C-alpha cells in the first residue's frame, strides 16, 4: 500500500457472506479488505499533547501573525504583492459575465495566465505549537488561483495550488502528511458553518469505498501575513500513483484509460456527445479530464465517446437486464451502489449536474467516482433538502439501474450494512464530536474573521441558504443542525429504504419494465 494512504476498515457485521450479484451469485468480502484510513482528528497532534506554554499559546484566539500559534498545521502563502486571479467578473448591473462556453468569466494574472507564482510554506511540527516564526517544514514555489463555481462569489475563497520548481516544472511534495503530488486544493468552508462537511464525508466514504477517495487535512491559512481561517487541504482527482492509479494513456492507441467529469453546462473541446446527452437524459456535458486537452488524440476522444455510449445504450435498451447484453458487463456495479447510498444519505443534490466523476481503466470497467465536493450536503444546499424523499433514483444512469430488481436489492442490502457501521448515527455523531474537539480554538480563530457570516443581514444571497431561518446563528447551532439532519435522514431511510423496490416492480404502465 502506498505511503500515506491509510483507510479505516468499517465495523460491519459479516466478513464473507453470499449475495446475489447482478447476473451471477457471488461471495464477496463485505469489508472489502480496505486498509485503515488516516483520520486527522484521531491520529494527529492534539492541543493537549503540547507543552504547557505552547498549549496556552495555541488556545489563544489571536490571529495576529506575530502572536498566532496553533496545534494544527499552518500554511502560509506569499503572493509577492500579486492579486490571486480567479475572481468573478461582473457587468455594470452586478451580474456575472459568462463566456461563449457558458462558464463565468474570471480575472486573470497580468500575463494572461490563470494563476500566479507564489511562495508557499508549511509549518507542521510535532511536540510544539506551530507559529509563523518557526522554520518551515516545507517551502516551495506554487502556482495559485481561486477555484470553484458558485463559491467564487464567497468572501472566503477556495484555492488551487500547484507546487513548482524554479524552472516552472512540477514539484511533487508530501503535503501535510499526504502522498506526494504537485496539485492540491485549499477548501475554505464558508457556506458550511460547521467547517466539517467535506472532511466528514470524504473520511466516511474512505471507510467503505473500494476505490480512490481524496485524502484531506485541516490547516490554518495565512495569505500575505493575513489570517484567512480554517481550511481543508484536499487531494485532487488526478491520474497518478497514490491517487487515481489507472494505466496511463498511450497516444499511439485509440483505446485508452479515461476520466470523465460533469460540471458546468457549456461544451468545450473535450466535451463528449454521449448517448444520454443526445437523448436528453443528461442535461450537462461530460468532459474528458484524462487524457487532458493537450495530450488526447481525436481517435481517443471518439473511442471514449463510443465506449461510454455503448454502456448507456445497453442500459437503456430492452435487453438491459439480460445476461448477454446487461449493463453489468460495462460497469463496476459496486461503485454505482456505494455512490448511490452515500449521496442519497447525505442528499448530494449536485450529483450528475456538478462535481461528478466517472473513470475507466483500459483493462477494467466504468467506475462511478471518485467522490468530490460535499460542501452542500447534509441540507446545506441553496434550497432546502427535505429528509423524507428519495433524490437520486431518476438521475442519469440510475433512472434505468433502478428498473432492475437485483440492483435495487444490492442497494438496500448495502444501505443496511453501512447503517450498522460507517453510516450509523452513533459513528457519525462520535466522528463529529471528536473532530470539533480536535479543532478546538481554531474554530474561534476562524470565527474572528468569518463570524459575521452567521448574521444573514450581513451577507448577500450567494453566501446563505434559503430561507433565512435555515442559516445557523452560531457554530453550536450549525453542529446541532448537522446532527439533526443525520438523525432525521437516517430514521426516514431506515423506515422506507425498501420502498426503492417500487421502481423495479413490474407494471403495465411503466416504461422499460419487462
């Protein structure tokens, strides 16, 4: 197992049980043999671990660069007086300007590039508090830009970071204890007043998903000596050892491994016109993220489009559930099951519209994932997410998958299994409580800068959810709302998960049922 890649085996009941898989009876390991996932709040340095003097300093809410101290890792970025590009551009009426591709126009660096070269330092010592006056444990040039979609409008920005050498080439680095790479995101929880949603969801997903789930670490961020609050450093979805480890593309061959993403609606040079897009079952373009625009050949793009469409045509055909032509010949069914259970439980309303990935190793089947971006889950979406309904059963591919009673039974069984472990209310609440305790005074320091966002009168509509009463008024209130959602959602799904069978029940008036 690769260095730094740790996963936690979920505490579920059976080790080996017989289940009926789609098309064939199989014996599977319910724990999937996953190695332990690293949980920062459990295994990293705690405030209580510090010497008394350092513990007192790190308990302070001071955000002055001269007196600041923290038990968390500290990241600092020096832009050398440059503005970090990526801000939204507005017209004279205060509306965001969109380009011909439907994407928002954003600011660029003076040289026309999307990012600027900065100096990034990390202070992540053990056995002492981390201060800006300490010698850094990592120093590197880094290209930095603002990233995100709707979050670009937030006061607290998210950043994309790429470590580079003096000559501008990639500079792979271990970052906050995570595997070496050059590309990372610094997610600044803003709309998520708990600061926890991405950390919680990535961590829980990593306990039971069998494929790559981004690793994450909390830190506190300074930019040009100014405190910016609690951030979550996150691995990006990238094809390389230690992340999405699939066979590399060969430009001499049309047949290739690939990664697809669904995000913004506009078509670009790497967008494909797959069967679901053509038939209007998917209202967003899928873009080829790998191979990238610079390396993909026209033959590879055509093959990827045909390969995805072959699966979708099989799924939406009359023979979708037959042994010779069934959809399971094309996809890793477990990944589709696990993604549904996770995203349905947390109510990821962005699924199949934004922040959705699929990938295929040239020697394997199409996999749903990796999971990405959970800032809006657990009822943190712009509009309310009532806990008493199913959300994803009619999304894209799931519209047909749920016509098959064997897929439905696998989802029900997997949900029941995970509710006894990774998705149990007890496990989630304990995870939340321990993480809040781990963050400790860092929450108060964060709120010295961003606490005004709790007052809906202080912010515009882009930085709050609707209606106003859904916005928490304090950190404790935000945590209580998160736990309440988990209780209500779990209680409803526990009671009604078997109702998923209605979508595969034979009916003379339903389409696609045999």
